[in-house]
C-alpha cells in the first residue's frame, strides 16, 4: 500500500486529477485537491461519496443524499461489479492508493467503502468483517466428525466465533442421558465450546498465530469458572460463542458462553487449548 | 426445412438513421458522403467518408457522446460500448420495434442474437494507451468488453437478456453476411424461432484510415466523385460505419404474430477464393461459387434473379473480379438481372456492409423499386453485357441477390424473394 500525505501535487498532476474527476461535483474536486495538496483526512469521506455518486445513473443519483453507512452499493444503488471496479479505480487514482482485488469483494456498503479507505490512508489495519463459513467447510477443517461434531455454520470474526447447534433428539448419548429423559450433557456443552475454539484456531488469522495451526494437534488443556444455568433438551438450539482472551503458542485461552432463546445456558470463564503449528 | 422471413429492419447509416430516410435516399440516389473534418490535416491524403449524422461519438469518453433523443441508454451501458456499439443498439431498437417484438419474445430460449463487427480500433488504442500511462491495474475495467471484436454480442446479449443462441462473426467485409447466413440455418433447421442480427462498425479515423496504407481508399476530394463502383475511373473505396439490424423469423411464427414481413430469406451460399490475404481472385472465382451455391440452396434458377445488389466497393481489382463472376453466373448476358452497387451512396461499411445491403435488398422487394448504381460516368468496359442500371427503376424485383466479399477471399451471397 502506498500512502501519500505529502503536499506535492504538480500542475500536471492537478490537471490529470481534474480531468479524471470532471464528472464529479465541484465539492468533490475541491476536496480531492485539498487532500492531495495538504494531506487532509477530513475531506476523504466527501471524496469517496462524490465518486460513488458520479457512477450512479441519473435516476438514482438523488438517493446519495439520504444514504447511510448501511446503504448497499449493489442492491440499493443498482451498480454492478464492473461499475464498482470503476468506482474504486477512480478512488485509487484520486487518493493515490492501491486497493487489492481481494479487499474489493468485502466492500458492499457505503460504510464499508468509507471505513476501508479511511483505514488505508491512515495506514491502520481495516477491521475484518465477520465471515460466515458453511457447514461443509467447517466439517472439512475439523478433526472431529459425526456423531461427535457439534458445529454447523460458523461465523468467524476478528476475535471471536459464533455457531449454533440444534439438538435433534437422535444423538446416540441421549438414549442413556438420561433413561427416558433426554437432556443434553453439560460436559458436551463444554466439548461443543471447545470444538468452536479449535475451529477458531484452525481458521482465524489472529495476529498471535504465526503459522497454520495443525488441526490434529489441538488438545484440551484446562477449563475454569464453569457454571450451568439451565438444561437443554431435543429441539433446543445452543447458541455458542467463544472470545479470545489470549493466544501465545503453544496455549490459547478463550472465554465461552452458550445461550438458548436468549436465556443463559452455560458459561466457561476460561477454556485453554494447547496447539502446535503445521510443520 | 422451415421457411425464414425478414420481419424487421433498422438502420444507422450514412444515408439515414431511420427507414423512411434510407428509402428516400436509395430511391433518389442521394449519397451520404462528405468531407470528413477529422481528415482535414494536410498529412492525410484521404478526405471523404460516408458520415453518420446526428451522432457524435468523436470523444474517447462515451459519456460525452450525443445521439438522437428517441434513444435512451444508461451511462453504465454507454461506458461498455464502442461507437459502433451505440449505432448497433439504435439499429437493433428500430428493428425490434419494426418487428413488434415484446421483451418476453426477445428474452426467450427460442430467440438468438448474432452480431458482426471488427471490434473498435479506437477503443483498443485508447485503452492500451491508458494502461501504458496509468498502469495495468488502472486500465478501464470495461476496456475489453467495449473494444475487442465481440463487443457487440457481449453487450447486446446481456442488455436484451438474450437466452437463445448467440455468437459474433468476423470475416471482414462478409462478416454480417455470415451472421445472416448462420442465423438462417438456425431457423431453417428449427433450432431457433427467430434470430436478431446486427452488423456495425465505427466511423472514425482509426476504423477507416488504416485502409489507406493498403492503397484501398479513394483519395478523391470530391464527395460526389469518390465512391463510383463500376466506373472506369474508380480509384478506391470510401469508408463508412454505422449499423444495420435485421430480425429473421420462422415464417409461420411471424405470420402467427400478425406481422407483415419484408421478404422471404430464401437461402444463401458461401465460398472462399483460396488465393490471397487481401486481393480478390482475379476472375472472382470464390464469389462465383458463392452465388452458385446460393442459387442451389435457395432452389432458385438464375433466370429468376431480378436484381443483384453487388458488393462492388469502387476498387479497381475488386469490382473487376465481381464483374467477371457475375458474367459467369449469368451466362455472359444470357440472363440480365438489374445490377447496382449501393456503395456509391453509402461508402463501404466493412463488417456492416452485407447486412446493410441485405436491408436495402428487402426494402427493394417490399417497396417495389430497384436503386440505380450512382456515380457512373464511363462504365467499366469489362462490364459490357451486364445490365448495370444507372437510374432507379420503379418496378417489382421478385427475387434479389446480395453479394459480399471480404479479406482472405471470403464470399457470401444471399437470396431474398417477395412473399
């Protein structure tokens, strides 16, 4: 990434910039020149919104005035992916930055674009958006499998992961836990949280993980501060969440919680796993 | 075999951007050739072009273009078009309206779209220049789809939501003849009920001037005496661009929809010279075979041809080889169809030429006249024995042949007849 905050803008560069922005509002052009001349961050959102506006069809152009951070570029403004590339390219050229292709796919709302550009020019990392990982990908990444995998779709964020597990009632252990009275075992709730933590270690790009964690080499180390608040039965859905407390190889510690229909089910203040990287 | 008819046509040509204007200019032999401002420089020896009126696509920036107000294109679409993409869109809109096709009929698996163009030299040049100046990742993202051969079908298939067969044809000056021919095959064999066909070319410095290097362009400064096919003193062709569109349709299907077709597309033939990359065969061998094939597959006798819209572009060797081919096919004057080249009026439209002239041919049939071959002062002596008409004749042409020949010696002959 190139960042440019110096006040160098040659006459020719200014001419090219004005030419490239000729279909943008005067406000946008002025903001762009102020940014390039004096490295001021304040006008950047104006520039970004002004460039998005330039690529909108006249009949939707008015919508830009009422747009919020959540306004979606594709669905609400009707721009297609190539137009999105055109938009980003003009932003790149105007702000003198480069945006990698893989980052483009993440930009879906006006807010995404503003945040992304803001982080880029300030040279700070862009917060990662949660990723939804489908069950097939989860199953492929895990050392566990049915009938002992308690994860389905997982949502992976920067410092946490969430997953849900619906108790079907046909789980083999419910036959005996308890006889004629199926209750999901508390020990397996801890197991499920542990599995979510394993998945986080394998898939996350957390800064504390300098290599790829070998999924065959993650083992339970300790659990502390465990409390159960209610029991869960078939047809209940366990909403699980783990949050990183610290990761320092070879140990990773998480805080875990489970709820069901918004009610607190279980809490583990610390779940610690031991892990090793792939060789 | 299913019968095929022409149920709609559309034009953006040097002699008019709508059917009534084109018809009037064809009948009255008014040409569309002018001194071209972009050729004003003294360094450029070529001076005239068959210009497209009421369109301004001279800017490299598509959003600066102007075009007749009856059309309305989204900026997003414009940015992925080259000048000839805009012409093609407008011609196709006319043809669709003319054939009274609904959006549902167009976006149906039984409807295809074939296109012909050589791509846009000016857009390719512009985009590569930007790539070189601004860097590879700052190339306009729509640069490719707006410029390379294929730009017409990429854009039009997506825009009109075509779901049937689609393809682009590149065989130089016979391209749109091939597009029509293969569209005919799709319908005749029942694979499609209708195919929209459009041929188009840019009309600017980059699309026309490179032909000067081959010494193929007329250097005449007089718009009235530049494109003079079959004249003894012809000295090269006059470039033009624009677009022509045609809706080909299964006859039964068209009649069920209640349209009144222009003509029946009887059949077509093609053959290649196997001779030279750019010069036509001296005896017109490939074109002769193409005409024979067209007659054979259309089940039409040479005696039945009333009018031939010749390819004749006003070059020395090209016109001569077509004259010799026509003499062979029509048995040295034993059969005497009226012959003319409408390129005297329009100039030569490269990929667009064949479908533009096919459009003129079906107008000829429907409106019952035969346009004369304008601009002939002294007839090429070799043409003696052929019935080259110099004035428009107000009589019925029941069966019409339209010829096209392109680089590499590709030749197409199309046959239309009155319904």
